[in-house]
C-alpha cells in the first residue's frame, strides 16, 4: 500500500478511536443507533449540557459516526454507520 494512502487511512482510524474513546460519545452513538434525536433530547438522556452535546457531536461528525441537520431551531442528530467502514478496512 502507498504511504500516502496508509497515512490517510491511519488518520481516519485515529479519529474513530478518539471519537469512541469517550464514554458520553459512545452513549450518544448507542442512542442514535436506535433512533434520531435532537440535541436537547440527547442532553436530557445523557444528563449533560447542550453545549457539551454540541462538542461531542462535532467529534462524532468529524469521525463520520454521526450527522446532524437543522430543522427550524432544532438540530436533529442521526447515527452515520458509514464512519465504521474505515475501521472495518483497518481491521
């Protein structure tokens, strides 16, 4: 494999491990794998602030484990299984 390709794959896997290395983010992924939720719903379920949810969501989106869309004033979050493909390739 070419070094540049390996470097990109490695950084993607690093992002996944970083994202999944936090207990709150793992709980978010578990919840979102069952159903979509708003930031407010996630904050209530995880008992953390909406600001913290936003920060965790940013890490999950960067790792392609979640995506969100704004509907009016509400941000709806969804699990994005495509992010797991890099981990599967690495394994």
